[in-house]
C-alpha cells in the first residue's frame, strides 16, 4: 500500500477534492433561498450534493487502484449497459427541463447520458488502440466504432439532450484525432458530420432552440424574454468585479437568475467572489486538463494514452461549453460546470473518471521508476578511452 501511495498523483487527488468542496459551498450559497421557495429545507441541495460526493469518492478510490487495462475486458458489457440505460430512459424516464433524461430511483435520480460520456471514452480508446496496425484502412479501422457511437448519440439527442450529445461528439472527435488516423480520413469524417448536421437541423429546429441563439447573440433585443437569463448573468459578473460582493451576499440568485446552482453557478461565483474566485476555479480545472494531457503523452500504452486524452477532453469541453453559455459565447445548453455545479450523476462520473486518470498516472510513474536493463552495447564510450583502454600519447 505504501508503494502505491508513493506512485500516487496528488495533483489529481487534491485538485478535484478542492473543486468539489468549493462547489458544495457555492451550491449551498446559490440554492438556499431557491430551496425554501420550492418547499424544501434551505440545506436541501447541499445535503444531496454531499451524498453524491460521498458516493463519488468511493468510486474515485476504487478506480484509482483498479488497473485501467482491465477495463478492456468489460468493454462489451459497458457499452451494452449504456445502451440499455439510454433505452430505459425512453420507457421509465422522468421529464425535467423539457427533456426525458433521468431515471427516478427513489431517493436519487440517475442521468444515463452522463455515464455514456465515460463509456464512450473507454469504448473508443479500447477499439482504436487495438486497430493501430490497420488504422489507415478507413472502412475497417475507422468507420465501425463510429456506427455504435452514432447510435448512442441518436438516443441522447432523442431525449432531447443536445448539450450532452455535443460533448460526447466532441470527445469522440478528440479520441479519434489522437488515435493517429490519416488527415484525409479526418476530413471525410468532418464532411460526414456536417452532412448529418445539415440533415438533422430542420428536424431539430424548434422555437425554443431558436430562442437560445437569439438570447445568446442578441440578448438586449429581448431583455424580458429570450435575453433575460444572459443579461442577469452579465449583471452578476459585472457587479462582482475583482473581489466580489462576499460569500453569500449575491443578489442574482434570489429569483433573478434561473439555475443559479446548476448551469449558471459561475455567475454566482463571479458576483460573490469576483474575478479572483473565477480565476481559481478555471485554474483548478485547467490543471486537471493539462495534467491529463501530460499523462497521455508520457503513457507508452495506446489504450491508456487515448483514455487519458478522452477524460481530459471531457472535462475541458464541458468547462468551455458551460462558461461559453454563461458569458454569451455559446447558446445556453444546460451543461454543468465540472465538479462545481449541482448534479449527482455528473459529479459521480467526473470523480470516477479522474480516478481512472490517476491510475494511468500511477502506472506511468511506476514505469519511469523501473530500472532499465543495460547491455554492453548500451554502455556509452568514454571520450578519453578507446576500446576500454586509455589512449596512449
């Protein structure tokens, strides 16, 4: 056990815990009035997030010490489980926020699309690591895994959950690009993706989705309607300044800002803790992402490298989409801020994913510490000797 702790990547232990703990504090600050208005105790969302954090830490510790290479043995079961969960949402799912994305299990609600993120990463990392020898063959090496990925995306879009589907699509692109496929195959995939989007857009366009675009890119044209949410986010960010109004002193969470503890928690952080609070959160998230990319580059196993890239991409992409929505760069998509926003399934999967990343890091560190066998040919020639003997003058 001591030897394992020596190999532990403490950056990937401390940073997620700091973010999760900070998130729990901000969730309480952002939701205590909302909870009372909804008929709960003021600490309702706080206690639920603490519950998920405890479950997530169990998952984190398990995946930290479970050898990541063994996941390849269970890939078929993982994919099958994800498809069954997504299908069960259509049958038993509960509707919230105009989407049937959750399964009610009594005291908790599960969001299967969150589990699909990690499942797709493991599936694509496993498949493309095995196809390295014939990855240049598009029909045999590149295309088959994308059919299954497309099926999972269709099931998520049908909920509809466009935000999560977008994240999974971009994660898949990151893993595929990092697997080493040819650029011409990459362009083919991009062309196919654009064609699918062009065909799907007319079917997916609704008045509500159009309003998200107008609200994001022309909020002041309809300040009491489509642009209201983003304008309230701007107000929170602007009022916060550098140091903020103080923890718990924010006003926008008091009924002005919708989802202050979920999608728009960064606006609350900006108002109460200012630029300093925002900078710390983004810095911690960037640390995890960059650490994951560094680990992927050091890993000599293609499955581990692609797995690390996929997990890092998931956290980075989700962060970008959430911050983009809160700042008006992107339309509002309902994507949570990793580790910080309220959301049990999201927090669980993120902690489990970072545990997997930590296990890859531990394996890399052990490999680096292994003594390298030295042969006679490997012994460098001393510049002052020749043939093992000192040169004579």
